[in-house]
C-alpha cells in the first residue's frame, strides 16, 4: 500500500472533476490516499473529498495561496510530501499541474511522468502510460531511485468514481512555511464564457478554419449548448482569430480526452490529433473524404458542416425533450 498525495484543484468555489478521478483511482487500489487542498477560504470544499476516496485532507490555507503561483504550490506540496512520507504525488495534467509539477520534481530531485493516460499501482510503486510521437504510440514508464514518484494525468482518462456520501475524510490543517515569495498574482481577468473548459468537459465540439469567420462558430455554440459541451478550435481557427487561444485543442493548445469529440471542418493535422486522439468517441464532419481526421474517427460524415451541424442540433434537442 502506497502513501499517495493528490493535489486537488478548484476554481470559482468548485472542485475540479479531474481531481476526483485521481482520488478514485488511488483509493480503488487500496492506497492511503491524502488530498492536498490549497487556497484561502476553501475549508468548505474539503468536506466533499472524502466521498471520492480521500482518507485524509490536508488543508493549506494562506492569503498567499488565494491565487495560484507555481512557486507557492511547489513549496507547499513539497512540505506536505515530506510530512506524509509520500511515495507518490499525483496532479491533473491541466495548466496548473503542467506548471508546478516540473518545478517540484526539480526541487525534490526526482523524475516526473507527464500527460499520463493510465496508472497502475503495485505496492508502493506505480507504472504510468503516456502517449509519445504526437499520440501515435504510447510508452509505459517506471520510476527508478528513491524519492516520491510523480505523475500528471490527463483529465477524463481514468473516469470519475461514484461518490459515497457515507465516507468521510479526516481534515487536518497544514501550516506551510512559504518564506519570502518572489512572485505574486495581483489580478485575475476571467473570460466571459459560461461553458465548461475543454479539458474538463465530457463532450467537446470543435471547429476549424472551414468555419470561415468567428460569427459562424455560433452554430457550434448552439449545438454545444444543447449537449452541455465545451467549444474547441483548431490552431488554424485560432490563428485566424475565430476563437481565443484558451479554446485551442492540439499539441500547442490544450490536450483533451472527452467521452465524445465532434470535429467540424477540421482536416486533422498531426498537431491537432495529438491533442484529442485519446477521446473515447470521435465524430468527424468534413467535405473532404480523404481528410486525415477520418483515420482516427469512429464515425465520419462526408458533408458540409453548415448543413449537418444544425440537423444534429435539432435531433439532439428531440432526444432530450423525450
């Protein structure tokens, strides 16, 4: 049985689903699972973590942790790992996890397996599987030497466990020594979109340069609203100014692994496929029957997206109404 620390993420007063995946995977393997919750005024969020598998929640509250910085997070997680005697440290492969986990690994002098899609536990050891060569192959990673084994896991890869309200976690306060921090967040400006982030959503509807302009993305937004989905975009669409960079899916954008990915007017360049090919079900809509996207798609529609997407929206609306 391993001692596992899961670094829990939250935003706007809500815990991220990707953290529940990590807690569930660790507890299902019989590990001693510790959740680490950082922030300021987030004590209420700690109560929910026990139902997803945490046996103990370490609550690190400090005004300096109100906003995320890699410097502060790395310090706190490192101190928690030493206090717990952690064998394994897990975080989600989100912008936050991708930022502070390499810094922490360097501080601890240990290795890091990033962007993993599978984890297996064997006593105090883990094996991690991660994609390579833009997702065309995958490798299994083992850890050598002493010190905590560290991994970031792609959201939606492990599955969210069913919460058990009967399970409660012990909540302990962690007083972290932050010292003199060299960085401080002074302001956070959030986007106005009320849709889920593409990395968190279980359904993603993405569009490419074939949408022709930003206004035409409205038809994808309408379909996404019916499905409760996020709206993504290819790099070509982002470079053309049709969507903001935060919506970009691909090697230089965000890596997603939703239950359903609908690609509309996306040819399927290797850089885009690297960001979405682990999706559970892929539906491609394109007028070019030779488009590379059809090679990875589970379902393909060779037609004009401006005809097909409105039809899909109406059909899904009928299904939901009945």
